[in-house]
C-alpha cells in the first residue's frame, strides 16, 4: 500500500488541476464561437456554453496515464480507451442531435477495450450470497453496462451542477467501496473520476458557466461503468448510482421507447410565477426523478439539487454497507 501513495497523490492532483485550469479557457473558446444554449431554468435569457467534455476527458486521460506509468495495468488502458470512445460519441451528439438509438448503440463500441485487454472477471459478486459464474452472460453484461451508466448520467444532467455533483458523490462512494473489498489498485484508478467531477462542479454548479454536454456526461458515466467492471463491483456500483438509475427507468418506462431528451415535446416540469419549478400536468411528458421530487410542491433549482444530492449520499451509504457485506461473505 505504501508504494501506491505517490501515484495516488500525483494522479488525483493532476485530475483536479487539469480540469480546474483548462475549463476557464474552454469557456472563453466556446463563447467566441457562440457555442451556447439557453439555461431554461433562469428567468432572464441566460446563455451557457457547452460542451465541457474536452476538459473532463483531458483530466481523466492525464491522471490515468500517470497511474499507468506507475502500475502498468491493462485495466487502466481499458478504462482510458473506453472513456475516450465515450467522449467522442458524446461530442458527435453535441455537434449534431442524433436519434435516440445512437448513444446506447454507439456506446457498446466503447465496451470493446475491456474485452480486448481481458480487464474483467466473469464472476458476478453479490453480498452475502457470494459469486455467480456467468462467463458468457457476463460478456453481454459488459456490452450493456457501459451504455447504461453512460446514458444514466446523461439523463440526470437536467439542472445546474446535478450531473457533476452527483458524480462526485457516486464516484467517491465507489472508491471507498473498492478499498473496503480490498481492490486497492482499482480504487486508486477510480479516485481521479471524483476529483475530475469535483473540479468541473466548480464551474457547473448554480449558476452554471458551462454545461458538460453529452460529451461530458457520457465520459463520466462510461468511466464509472468501466471501473465497476474492471473492479468486479458491478452490484455495488449500481447501488451507488441508484437515484440516476431510477431516473432513467422512470423516463424509459413512461416514454415506452428510447428517445433523445431534446426531442421530447412534453416537459416534465413547469415554472411558477416566481420561477420555481413544479411538476407538470401534461400527460404526454415523461416521468422523471425531478418530477417525483416536485410532486409535493414547487421548489427552487437549488432545493431540487440538494434533494438529489441527499439521495446520492443515501445511496452511497447503502453501497458502502453492500461492500461491507461482501467483505464479510468472502
């Protein structure tokens, strides 16, 4: 463990400061090219630049390459390449709105590096019950998990700071769980994701100066999924991601098909006279986590954000408990 301290400190420092220092010039660059979208939850006509994906993926690649220089693990290469492919897919969608099937289908390509490098264990670990050997089914699970985690984070990116703030909580929870189950090297590989998310949150929080865009949210989600696979903590990762997973399930079940969010006509929330958010009465609008939170009455954007973060913290605690149960069962 002692020999892992230096690469851990270096990678986490680089992850944070690459994003922290690169995002302001990226904001100026996007402003000059008028790559902005309207912040729909502000009373005034506030335009926010997007996408923030380039600074996010730069921080991830830089930090993970430092870890690879020290550890020489194929798992790190698999995470880097999977994450980079997800960024490219998201960037394509940022520049041109693709059909709903594009991102889930394209993200299956991002799963290939995990298979190519053999960076997985086909035994699926459950708390208390132990492991289940599913070598063939597990390959299918890999091709499902990257699209699921990528699109899950993408779908929760609906308010200022939510996607990045949620990832701070979920990714650090996952890192703690990896330490608990004694997957120390993968725990260290996962830490930069939390620091990248934390640095980007500085500019994404209310009021946002930049949105992550599909390139940013897919990058964060795909890296999270890749870490869960190479670390063999798929169940734990799902528990930590539970609020976002529920949001995606509610959206898909209410729409009854895969559809791009920007192509949905009915909006799940409306604005009150004082520009707080309230649940819509439009029956054609999708059901989402935010809509459920607003079922009890209108809230401000910040209040909704805090409610989502509380759910994320609760899920993170459940994930830690799940990891402890796994540790006991093994």
